[in-house]
């Protein structure tokens, strides 16, 4: 089985980083490396990582940088990695028992330096807020294209990295960029990540409406980045879908929920998701009934 490289961009994770690393060390799978890049921590994050790395050579602090953003840190982590299988992980998350073995199983016998293979799994949330705790996402049979759940061959990773480092998050770009190369996609029902939901997440679940709408717009910039990236092989259908998503985001940002509902170029579930973030009333309903709205967009 090829070695697994786990890339992690961290900043001020002293509260959670030891738990994250120990969840990896507790796995039955031994042939992995955790490649961390610190993005300007001002707490004890680097000290904790360095102490663990002295006892376990699989834990690698590849670089420290002044707060340049987590996408820049993920790019540096990938450049320093060597495994034939690649995945990403937040410094505040955990791997459940058997999670690494499940991630690597689809790659048994795959020529990881030559074949573009993407494996999609599920995640389970955990949080001190009961509203966000214990959800298994996405719903149904689909696997997630969340950055922390996607796992890919090195051949595919070398096509989609580096991620444009002006983006605020990696996950939307990676999901779309991987799909552009039409990889062989393996979907499995295994829960391979425990995703911590708290106020420090880049995904704006805990934010008020004004901050949320700005954060959502910054994350949506990934659609435009995919459209403009000359490395990516976008067919006409995918280009039209991404253009429709970007156009829908302009409507959402302007509060035009009626225009969103009339957007024929978007699937109805995407229109509803955007409408639910288009004004204070709808966002309040979405926030109150978060569990009921989450996970319907599938992969």
C-alpha cells in the first residue's frame, strides 16, 4: 500500500492540535506522514508539534510562515510531502478509529503516480453546540467533497496543487478542480473524519448575517478561480454550471432571492441553499433549523 501524506495547515491550535495528532497515532495504519505548516501561530502550537515530532518522525513540521493564509500553508505542506496518497486535515479535527485504513483501502493496487483516482467518504460533526453535534454528512449515498474528506492519488494531487493562494479556503476549489480531470471516483460510506464545529471555523456557521454574507462570498470566489485556472480541463457543461453558480452568488450577495429562484441554470437544491443565505429572515430560519438544511447537496 502506498504511503499516505496528511497535509495540515495550522494556526493557534494549541487547544486541539495534540488531540488531532494523537487520533492519527492511535490508528492501526503506520505508513503515513503528517506534514504540518504553521501559519503564524502566536500560541504554543509550534511548541506542541515540535515536542511530538521529536518522539515520532511521522510528524513533520515542514515550515513556519507569517500569517499568509491556510491555502498558502496547504500548498507548502503538499510541496514538502512524499506520499503516494494525499489528503488534508484541520488542526482541530480528529480521525475516528479505522479512519486511515478506510481512506487508503480504495488505493490498493492503484498506480498512484500515474492514475488519477479520487476517493470520497463521509464525515461526522462534533461540537459543544448540540445544534451542530453528531451529524453524518452528506446525507444519502454520496461521499463528501469537503477538503478534509477527499483522498487522492499523487498523480491527481500534482494536477490540482498549488491551490490559488488568494482563496480563503481550499475545499471548494479542490472539489471542482479534481472533477475537471475526470478522475476515477470511488465513493465509500465510511466515516473517516470527525469534524469539529466551533466559532473558529472558516465556514461561517456561527456568524451573524453581515459577516456570514461576506465570508460566503469570499469562499465562493473559488468558483471563479476554477473558471480562470488554465490548468483545468473544463468541458462546456461544467463551465456553464460554474458560471451559473457564480452568477447565482451575485444574486445572493445582492439579496435577490426571487432572481435566485428563477435561475434555471442551477439545480433547485443549490438555489434553495443560496436563498437561505440571501437575507436576514431566511438566514435566521436556516440557522435555527441548521440540522434540517445540512447535507442535502450531496457530494
